[in-house]
C-alpha cells in the first residue's frame, strides 16, 4: 500500500507543475502564447512600416525587401504576408503588395508613435542622438493611439521629429519637409538642413559624428564623385557623396544666409575679459541641457563676459546676468555669440 504522505506529495507536485504550465494568463503556456503573439504583431507592424515607406518613395515592396527589413527568412515572411492579407492589412495581386486603408492607418500609427517618441527623447531626456532611433523602435509597439495623442499634446503637437521626418497627425496627415539632397545644392549657394535620414545606421552615425542637425545653414564649396565639402556654423565638413545624399536641404536666398564671418562665434572663442552677446543656442543642445541654459538666462541678446579659466583650461567661468557661472568647453561650444568689443 503506497505511503499516504508520498502520494500526497506527488499529487501536490503534479498540481503545482500543472498550474505552472497551464494557469490561465500567468502560466508558462499562456506567457509563451502571449510572447509569440507580441512578436508576431511586432513583425507585422514592422512590415507595415516598410511597405508604407516604399510606397511613399514610389518603390515596389517585395518579398525580398520585406524579408531583409525584418531580418527573416523568405518562408517566414511569406507566411507573415499571408496572415496580414487574411487580416485585411494588405493585398497581394500579380506579385505586387499594397496596403489596404486599414493597413495604411496601422502603419501611420506606428510611424507616429516612433517619431513622437524620438521627439520626446530628444527634448526631455538625456539619451544621446545615436540612441533615439533604437529606443523609439522599442517604444513604438507599446504606445496605443490614445497614448500617442497624449504624448503629442504634451510635446505641443510637433510636426517633425528631431531628424526632420514628418510626424503624422492622428488623422494621418503629413507635413513634408520639402528638402532636396545636399548633393543637388549648387556650389556656393546657401541652404537650410531640414532632414537627416536616420537609416541605415552606419551612415546616420557619420552624420551624428559631424554634429549636424536640422536648422543648420550650409554652403557647399566642393562636390565631386569622391567627396562633398561644405561649411556650417563655422566648421568645415568633408563627407562621402553617399553620406551627403542623406542630408536634405532647402535653398536659401542670399539675404537670409547667416554668414559665420559676420562676427558670430562660439562662446569658447572668448578670452578672459572679453564680452559678447548671445545670438542663439545650437540645435545640438536639447532637453534638460537646453532648459538649463535658458534657466541661467542664456537667451538671444544676453550679455556674457568671460571672467577666468581654470588652471587646466576647462571649465571657464562667465558672468551671466550678474552671476558667475562655470561652463565646460563642450557646453560653451553650443552657444553662438557676437563679440561686442567691450
């Protein structure tokens, strides 16, 4: 006759194991199904983004292009496309893939969530420019339409993300940046950067390393098959044509061009005892750092005097609105000023 205690222990173990595996919502099997469903939804939404991007550029999405974008095998992608077609997200006819109205609405929501989150990261967090895209790739699948609307309201309903990409409204409307590739800008003609393409990452990393941002004025001085040379904010930039092609600009009339030779300099150019007036703060300064500058009274028209440098040369102490403020070199380099001669 079996020992009752052993039988009871065995029964408790079986019940516990069954609960761990099959408990509704929290069991292993339920969590496995939820994870699979989430991964399937993410792949579907990423495919919708890819197809919408191709359609906006007048290109034809294919099984191969979608597989490459999702980093999936073509067999898995074909099954995904069939499921999306069954759910009325897209149509497939004669080998051509097109979004349905429902699919386009879903794609625009994901794009809206992604670009709003990038704007949030840029304006209100300490994440670096190179991190915005990756973080937004994760957040875009979690934001509901209502949460995206609330975030847009919190940010002041921006029309473009930090790279210059248009942010769709809740109704799907877009405000195009209207730019042209920097490589098409005539030599020695001014232009305004309105967009930096953030894909592929390897090229965007080069743009970030050059410290380029929408809102900067540029002037191309050389355009050759090997390189493109241009000036912006007093700095010379030399990039490959493929990199320059990811910079979109709009031409500017000469009378709107802010020349860097008109006396405007970076705050770091001031020697102790020199005074200058703030012209603006670089677009590279965002979020908490930009708000700190404004809290210190560093606004256009503010007078700043370089008082002293530390023995090591950094930081430098400046007199700002009667207060002595120490700024590091990289901070002062974000502030554009015009010397007064005092």
